[in-house]
């Protein structure tokens, strides 16, 4: 015959999981390095965070482009860049500088350079402030993922190139 005892107190009892050994981590070796299962788990978490960051970037990308364009136009207007460009063109090509074949292309090239710089700054700001990117960086740093995870290594290379571009802009 089975007897059951009903506990009427508000206490919660927990005696662990059968077979579980206390202090043993399945995902780490004794030296703190990750086991194959640990690497798989962390890689999965990193991929999830990376996808979240990409979705966030894509959702903001159009606004970034608009902001970069508006920032460039404002900069041109404030600093009279178009007037300075035209003065240089007139000195170089004479009074009819606007009618020459390469005038429009030269202006567009200059404008595009400024827009690209503004866009690079927008993307840099995103990567420094987005929560998903921060989580991903923490994982990479904590587990030295660039040595064993291709996606982490590829993303770190992208960040290096972005930092180099930002250095050139400064």
C-alpha cells in the first residue's frame, strides 16, 4: 500500500535531477575551454545573435541612407562645397566649365565620396550601439571564437575593415 504525504507549507523542495553530478559542466572542460558540444552551443547562440543584428541593420538601412544623404546635403550647403567646386572648375576649365563632358561626373563622384563617408559613420554608429552586436562581440571575446568559428572570424574581419575605413575618414 502506498502512502502519500501532502506538504501544506509554502516551501519549495528541489533535490536535483537524477544522475546529475554537481559542479560538472557538459559544455566546458576543467580548464574552462569549450568541449565540442560547448562550441556547437555557443556557435548556435552566436548565429542567432548575428541574425538579429543583420535584421536590425536591414530594417534601419534605408533610414541610414536617407540620413547620410541629408547630412551630406546639409554639409554641402553649410560649407558652400558646391560653390567651391564650381570655383575650382572655373579656374581649371574656364567660363564654360559646366558644359564640359566630365563636369557632372566629377561633381557626382565628389558627392558620392561624401555620402559614402556619412554612410560609413552611420554603420559604425550602429555596430557600436546595437545590443545584438554587443552580445555577439561578448561571445567572441569570451570564447575566442575567431579561432574556431568561421562566421565569427568573417564578422571580425568586416569590423576590422570598417574600423580601417573610419580611420581613413578621420
